[in-house]
């Protein structure tokens, strides 16, 4: 890991893992991208910018400067001075003019990784990270632009962010500031994005890049079910294990844009940042605005290599919770068990049975507060619904604790129901445009989290509940998106800041929560997995992946999610059948195997499920505990593809030392007259010997990875197998084993 600057060549080199990222200051003091890929020896790379090729050198040939501007691979392209591709920064100055032109001024290289005030960001010790900060200036607009680049030891990742500062004496409006722009020299890539809807989040789509702009984005106020702030560019003949791949992910939980543009010369401009639509930020003299951090990952081992870098980066440098490195308690959540129809007695019956089976925590979901019997009231009234919990929360929690279980609770702190005491007292606390009809969604409105008074009040209520009983876990939900985005507190020229101020408000409240309650396990949730983004991982080490708990649907959701998020962050539960979302029945064992590739738990009425299912729970939990370290801390290798036509999915987790592997195979529909398949495992030590838990035999790692493990067609639909491999010193025959 290193960052250097070659004074003569005016070349920056950032190295980490086995990658190199290079930029140069060009003629005219522009900062241009030179190279991002496998590390190269120390040599002159500036030729890659074709600086001598007329008309590409403005100082020699200025008559065609616009052509230069429209071709140079800018690190931070500006609007209005000749670069007609998608720009990263745009302003509106005091005179109503919109062009800007930032030129290189100076730079600093420092050990460590600074944070971003008010925003989630990666972190690292001084000896594990380095940061380059490049200062650029627009002398006409009197603005400064800081471009930050960080690297972490051993990781093929670059962390980027940008900051604009008004150093003049007049107001300026920032109309966009994207977090990262990356140029690829040719367009032979496919773009992979994660898209979907409620109950089918993060399905993978792969499309060939073509001329023009291809983008996913959100204007919903959160990262959303529909698109994730992620995309990958994978060489056209690349796949899970092969090919050059670039992954981009934004550490942000609000409106975003993620775009790739193929220009007239077939170079690719890949960009990521806050969605500029409906965004404007007023910068008064002396003020600054920081864009959220973007992650760029390079891999020469296809999608798999990219994913493993993301997983390591997030586990080591983004997730802060102490639970990051701890086995998570196996929980039971009452949502699919009871929905709103519960009381303390019912919960205790579930807790009692759960305790006897080895479950470790009861989570009381929606419906315990105000007078909430359905989803049409009480959000904002965070005090106990006495009809359901007689005598309050503490007696219930004490009894649950007495059974040896921890206790967790559900909140939806960003919301307000029209039918609530809070709304009756403070209708202006909802996000709204005064006089305009407010659009309802799930019968609720969104609180104006740009307001300190609103945040303080909500936090006070949360705090009162959390200190009233022994509570170990909070599920923080968010069940609608934003409309009529207006705030009663902001002046007209700051109204368009509300989208971002809302997100900053959410971050502030989460920060207060995890600071005051450091032992609390926080799980983020948004109508299932609508806020599964790296911003949230900074506060909550796990995120509910989807309201769809069907094991077969989950294969797709968890596969897509794993492209950039580690399984240690993926909330996954075993639920009852027929599944409440799709009506499908799958074996209890399969549901367990699929949920184990996540933060394992149950979401069913354990007192009412079939006895033969219930009987499997203790063994399921024991297996999860036995193997969770392999999944939580090891490397993940995807083997099957649930979006493919092969009729199965498979994956293996391997510990970093390659001593243990946990392989899971899920057959979807059973087919007649099909011969067994050879499934080639991945990630093992080819020179090592492994004992297979399924048949007790010993296989070489090379055999398992090159010849493959023979997997017969399983009898019945949705069957699964989980096989544990442990390194042994030597080969043993079946008889010896
Ligand atoms: C959302 C969550 C669910 C559940 C309900 C409660 O949909 O994703 O898990 O908590 O809200 O209303």
C-alpha cells in the first residue's frame, strides 16, 4: 500500500493489494485519469493520456480547446467548459451563471483515513490506510474542490469523496457534486445492476454497455427496493471467476445516481453520487459541502473477486458495531407469527418454546405501541400499548430474560401516522408542502428529520423505552418513501436541501443511538430490504434483506445482495409454510440452509408449526453455531446461479486459512431422469486434503475444485444439502476414515 507523487511526470500512483490507480496533472492543470488495473512497474504512464497528440495540448494548440475538454478523462468533470459528457460538479453562481472550471493547485498525502462529518465512511488505523487529498480551485467562482482518495492495506479498493468550499464573498448554489468518476479506456464491458421491488430486492441484471448513458437511480429518499447504489462493469467474456471487473458502491442511504456513459470515442465514464435531480445546496461564503464516499473495487477474478474485496472492506473498515466480530444471537421475531394480533401472553408462549429449543432472543415486532392494531395508526407514539402489554414493557422483558432469552424491539422512528397523538400535536412535523394534499403511503407520513426539534423529541421517546427495560436489540424500520418534499423550517433557498438533510438527520439519530447504547445490536430494515446500502452498515452490522422469506426467492435476493455485501450483514430467517409471500412450501431443512447464509433466525409461531419442523430447530441452531465463523469471517464463493437455468444454486464459504469449508447446495425443481452433476468447489487449498462430512471420505482440494463433488439428483423439489469440509493431514481411504 502506498501513494506517491512523481514531481517530474506530475503523476499520482495509488497502490494497494495488487492494483494500481494512476492520475496525472495535465497541460492546463487539469486532473486526469491515467490507469486503474493490475499493478505496473514504476514507469512513465503519462503517455497513456496522449498529451502530445494535437489538438490535445491546449498550450500548443488552443484553437480546439473544447475538443480537448470533451476528450480528457477528467477525474472530476465540470459543467459548462467544453466537456459535454455527464459532469460531476455543477454550480449556479451569484450572477446566475453555471459554468465551473476546477484546476489542480496542490495535494497532501497522509497516513490513515479521515472520516466525513455527519456521513458514514470507512475507517482504518494509520498503519493500514493512506489518503491523498487533491486541492483544486475555480478562481473565477472562488470555489475550492477537494478530491479525496484512500487505500487500505491489502485491498483492491479505492475510497473516494469530494468536497466543495465557497472561499468567495458571494453565495453560490451547488447543483451537483458526484462522489466519483472513473474512466475506462474502452467499452467492452457489461453493466451489472441490482434491481427489484418489494419482496424481490437486488435481482441481478446484466446488460451490454452501449453508446449513451445507462443509469440506475433513486428519487425516493432512500436507496430503495427498486435499485441499489451499486453497479459493476465486467469484461464481456467475464464471469463469476474470470475477467476484469470494476465494482462501484455508494456509502449513502438517500437519492443516488449510478451511471455508465459510452462516449463518441467509446471510452466509458462511470459515475456515482447523490442524485442531482431536485438537489441544490446553498453555499454561503465560508461554507462547504461534502459528498458521500464512493467505493471503487477492481478485480481480475471476475465478480467473485470483486465481491470478496467488498466483503473484506466492509467487515474490516465500515461496520463498527462490536457485533461485527461476534456470533449474533439466534433470534425469533413475531412478525410472521402474529402480525398485529399479539399480547404479552402470546409472546411469552413463543419465548418459552423458543428457549427450550435453543433460540437466544425474542424480537417483538410492530404493534406494541400507541393503540396500534393495524398499520393505520400510532407511528410517533412510542409508548406501550397497555391493552397488549399489561403493566408495561418491563414485566414482559423481565419474564423473557428470566427464560434465558434476550429481548429485542421494533421501531419505525422516521414515521408519523395521521392517527397519532404526535400528529395531532405537531402536524407540521411531517414532511409536506403547506396547502398541498399529502400523499399517504401505508397510511403514514414521514417526519421532517432535517429538524433538530423533531429528532430530539423522537430520540427522547426511543431513549425512554430503551432505558425502561433490559433491551438488547432494535429493529429500525422505514416503511414508506418521500413525497411532497418540503420543510416548515427551511427557507425557500434551502428547500431543495431537504432530501439530503433528511438522510443526515437519520444518520445523526442512529449515531446518537449507537453511541449512547454501544451494546445494542441494531438491525436496519425498510419494508424488507429497501435500505440495504453501505451507509446503513456503518450504524447497523445487519440489515433485514427482504420481507420475502421463501427459501427459493431468497436464493436470488441473497445472491444479488452478496455481490457487494457480506453475509454477516444479511438478515435471514426461517419462516413457516406455505410461505406468506408466495404460498410455496419448502422443506424446513432447506429453509434453514438458506437462512444460515445470513444472520440466522426464525420468524414463525414456534408453538404452532408442525412437530417435525420444530424438532429440527435444536440441530439447526447447533449447526449454525458450529459453522457461523466460516460464513461470517471466511471468503464466499458463489458456485451456482439462481438466475440461471441449471435448476440449482450452490455456494461455499472457506475460512481465510483454508482449513474449513461449508458447502451448500439447493436444488430447485426436481427433474426426471437426470444424472448426477459434478459440482466444482472453489476456494479450497488445491494441495490440501479435506474430510467430507457427508460421507466421511477424504478428497484433495484439487479433486474437489477440478473434478468436482458428485451431487445426485435429489428426490423432491427444493431439496438441499449442507456439507462441511475440514482439512486433514493426509489422505485416508473410506475404511481408514
Ligand atoms: C416491514 C418490515 C417487516 C415488519 C413490518 C412491520 O414491512 O420489513 O419485517 O417489521 O414492517 O410493520
